[in-house]
C-alpha cells in the first residue's frame, strides 16, 4: 500500500464546470501507512440553486443544503485536513478542479499531488472498455452505501485500492502510480493551472509563445496526458526544449475520438501553419492528388462515421473521399448533406479516411446515407481528381 498519508475524496456539485458551479457535498476517507484513520462528510450550501437533474441524481435537494455551512465556513478546517496528503479521486481532475476553484475564490492557493483511480484502472486493465465507478463496483464486487453521495463514493475508492494491492502485482501498481506522479518541467511563462484546465479527452492542442505565434500543433486521444508529456524530461517529444520552453499559452479543440482529432489537426495545420504545411509537401516529393491513383468510392452515396466520448458524439461526413464536415445533431447532418455546391478534394483527408475504413476503429460506427440523386440533378460540381 502507498506509504504516504492519503485522502480518498468525492464531491457532489451543482454541475460539471468548476469555474461556474459549486460544491454541494464533501466526503473523504483518511488513510495513513495503509491503515484507515477516519472519515468525514458534510453537506455544503452552494449559494445557488441545484438543478432538478442533479437533485434527482444525488438525492441532495435545495432544502437539504439551505442551512448547511458554506464552503467559506468549511475552508480552514478542510484545508488543514487535505494539506500534505496525496489526493485520490475518480476522474480526479474534476474534484481537484472544484477544490482549487472554491479555495481560489477565497484567496487560498490549494495545490496537491493527485492520483486518479479512473486512470489507474485504465492503465492496469486496458482490456476493459469501461472504467467508471459503476463498472468498478460491478467488476470487483465493491459495496457502496450510497451511490452519488460523496462519502459513499469515497468509500468505494478506498475499497478499490485495497482490492488492487490484494490481487495485482505490487510492481505493476507502483509503476502505474509513478506514471501519474511524474513531475513536469514547465516553462516560466506557463502555469500549472493552465495545464490543469486541459480535459482528459481526444482532440487537438496548440502551443503559442508570448507574442501569440503558433509554435506547435498536435493531437491525442488524451489531451491532458499528451500536453503534460511535452514537459516531462523523459518524453521523446520534449527533446526540442527550445520550443517547449517558449510556450506561454495552450489552446485545444475537443473531439469525440481519434478520427475527429486527425481531421481537426489536418485543418488547423493548413489554416494556421501554411509555411510548415508547404515544407511538409516539399519533403514528400511529387505525390499530388492529380498523379495519385485514387481508390474508387465504395459507397452509393454519402458516408457518416460516428464516434463518441462520454456525452459528446460527432458524425464526420464524407462524399467521394471529400470531407463535408462534422455534425453534432441530426439537423446538422442533413444541413451538411444537402447544402453542397462543390466537393473539395484534399489528399490528407483522403489518406485519413482510407486508413480509417481499412482498420475500422473500435467504437466508430459507419452510417451510409445512400445516393443523393436530387443533389446531382441540381447540377452540383465536384473537383475530385480522376
């Protein structure tokens, strides 16, 4: 078991965004030298109304928190409980972000090393698709006294860690924990808080320097982990320290999966890094859309590729190897399929789509829309070569 003092923490809140929403309940388990020390839980007056959906999910109503202490009243004692301890939570950036924002509103700077049990589960058991708390409870026979209540969920995390140390090789656990604990070597102009805000989601990230010049564009299925890895001394992408030490701002575009990240990366590079784009083409040689033997379009009409990450779902639309755009609602799908005056061919998009169709990534659903005869009757043009 981890030797340092631990806090297993869970929060209930009025919503998902730490900068706008507030805490309604805190639950924590204290552990030292692998031994249970005690527990503490407290309802919190969020000083705003709890949405009906959240009330239904957690069972915490506006009436229950009306006479509860505010976070400001609890802050001194809570800070003392947390100080110097490793914080353990499920999807830990959510809970950690709320704590940092709540303390920050009071002018208190809260920083802690954080261990995420969701990341730990994914690292140790990559064969499983789901690593949410309900899945862990079912998979490992854990007990929960009150699901979606702070102390009940915190107790599950303590049980989970005990289960790991009882059934998994300790060296594997320690390696997975250490991977999360690697310190980052941040440049002077980039704060740890800026990195904390980056989501653990697929997408594209952009590095800017102090003048606003774009330094680098990358993609990942986990934006948070990938961006942090650039500033870890043992990562191969950190070898160009001249670039990483110039970074003062990081922006990102969230997507619903790897395909969306690839498509957005291609677009951003063309739009924002035209000189580097031209250099890449020059090195590639004489391969162009006009001398490349294109594969025949294997569908009778338009094609949609649907991917999801959490609550976010996107459908990427294509016609004859041309990218029509990404839709997030059914109405957007039909808008992009119907309003097409001209198809524009892009060699990079062609290669991305061809690879995707060849490997058929797990979790990407294929949707065929059939021939769009009415569109062709209106005389739509295409610039697809060949």
